[in-house]
């Protein structure tokens, strides 16, 4: 960590952070927020798929678990709530966005503890329930943090260093979670692995609680903390009950329809997942004809999305096509890379090192270079370079599959993969941040970033079936090609300009 970053984090840890921080303190804040959001992500994704593989769960079922990562795709469904409503207790003292972040961290902690005590995976529906809850609260944290980031830094030049700091924290946490959990599981078991990461994920909560209030002169920190915690526990419990009931109803419907692990459900899931986006596309001509003053009459929920489509018009479809392809390789690689390493016979210790020092170093280098070039080059150039590096990160696993297992092969492959994903991730976040309106930053960013991962995560759910048909080498050749295909849309999307209300 650089001296500037260390000083920034020190300021945050000391609680010396105003409601609207600037400069180094802002970088330190988003380094910590990125860390807080990144820790749980691996635990319901890559680490969970490895855990299931070690317990002998069928590769097709493991692929189905990748659909849990579809939940963040639909964060636009509850993002307007985060823009509009406060969390009792927390928001009164720390402000709306920090209130939601603190609620989310409590939800993350409790969900991961539940995953720890069901780590035998004897009941896969129970494993899925707690993984879904972990994904929900992780996504809620990201929505609140993203909206605040765009409000605090509205220009590309301001966004690039904050995005880099946020991704440094995020990817460092992903690596810490992946490597740390796997190494703890190797030394002890999966229960301890999830408990350790749960404790680490909860560390930012007391830091936020020690920070200054949203408004100077606000009193009652202890009362706000108690009231916020009680309200949050009620919300978390209610969310768990609703999720369990919906999950039970869905499983009953699936079993009643005779669907099993051998059924190709990908087309059905794809059709259902695309419905809200198809509805927006069909409504596009009507939205485009609306006068500017009509936007103020749109409902609170729909207003952010209607404004986005009104501002960009038909070219928004090209933008959505581009964003749906750009991170394809990253998502697909994350789904099957760990089962691939397990299939090749690599030990948990070797995988832990690969997910640790190797992945962290390469990823942070990619993020740093992507963030730096975003302040020096046009987004068209940086997005193009990112597409190439991301594709290379997928294709390198073809070499790993055909090579004799060795530390050199594993670590080199992971380094190339993580550098490409880090670079592409940094420039992609900057690009999405420039598309949103300052009036609806959280909700519009949620829609765009959610759609960016819709198709990749749908395909990830079918990755196990794909692997049985074309093998690991064919799978990673295809995933790299899909990421690279985004480059052909660049000449179109760099010319897309939004109209300004008159």
C-alpha cells in the first residue's frame, strides 16, 4: 500500500472523516468499502463451488449454484428503495447511504455465519438459501456505496482514482477471502473458513460506527447504534423468512414440473431473466417521445430507468449489448476455474497461494494500470485494451489444461487471468459511471452493472453442462472469444451521446 493510501486509511480509521470527504480520505474510504464488499463475494461464488466440488457434488449442480450470482443482476429492483428510504437509527445519525451499508454488513455477517454452520452441504437447499442471502446483502452494500461514489465524484477524472482504490480494496478482499478461506479449510475445515471470513467482513462496521455523523452537531451515537442494530436484525430476519418461502415455492414448482439436474433449464431461465429488459426495450419508442417535463410525473420506482432510456434513446440497446459481453470471460472463468484446478489435482494449499499472493499482485497491477490509463486515454482505447487482456486471461487456461500440473503453470495462468480482469474491471466501472445521471446515480448504475452480468451469469449456470459437452479447453476458448467480441461494438458505443433536457 502506498504512503498516500496508508494515510487515507488512517484518517478513516481515526474517524476523522466528514460527511462529504475529499482527496486522500475519499480514496481511503472507498478502499475500505471495496474491501467490505469484496470479502463475501468469493464465499457465495468461487469458494462455494470449490467447497461443493470437494464434497463430491455433481458438476452440473455446481453450475446451477452459479445462478445465485444472478441476484446482483436484478439489484435495480430494490435500488430505488435505497435511494429513497432510511434505516431507522443508523440513517438518522450516519446518513442514508451509510445506514444501508451498516445494515448490509450485519446481513453479510449473519449469512456467512449460517453458511459456516451448514458447511457439510448435506442439505443443498439450505446451502443455497444462505448463499442467496449472502449475495443479497453483498449486493445491497454495493448499491449504496456505488450511488455515494458517483455523487461524490461525478467526472471521469475524479472517478478513475476512486474506482482504482475501490477495486484495490474489492479485489484484495476477494483474494483474501478466496486464499484465506481455502487455506483455513486446508488446516481446519470449511466451518472455520467461513467464520474467519465472516469476522473479517464485519470489521468495517465498527469503523463506520466511529465515524462522524452526517450532520455536524447530531447527538446520540449510542442510541442510534442500538436502534439501528435492532431495526436491522428485524429486517434481516424478515428477509430470510421471505427468501425461504420463495425458495420453497420455487423448488416445489420445479419438482412438480419434473425438472431435474439432467434438464436443460438455461433457455427457461434466460427467458425469465430477460423479461424486464425486453419490456424496457419495447417501451423505448414511447419513452423516447416523452417531453422532458413529463419525466417528473413518472413513478419513483420507474423514473431512474425511464430517464436513462429517454436520454440515450435507441443507441442504449447497443450499450446494453456491449456491457453484457464485456465481462463475460471474467464471470465464466470464475465459475469453472476452481473446479478445473481441482480436476487437475492441485492441492488446497497450492490453490490458496494462487488465489492469494499471485492473484492479488496481478489484479492490483491491472487495476492500477487501468485506472491510470483512464485518466490519460479516451475510454474507447482503454475499453479496447481491456477486452483483449480479459480474453487472454481466459485463453491461458487452455494452456493450463493441457500442461502437466506444476506451481509455475498454475501461478502463471492465475497471474495472466487476474491482470486482465483487474484492468478490464477498472475501465469498465469508469465507463458505466459516466453513463448515469447525477439525479439517479445509484439506481441507474445498478441497472447497467446488473445487466452487464445478466447473460454471463446465465451462461455460468449452464457452465457445468457446457463443460461436459466441449471440455475445459473448449469452454475457456469460448469464454475468451465472447469477451473479445465486445471490441466490435466499440465504434458504435463511443459515439453514443445522451440528450440534455431543455
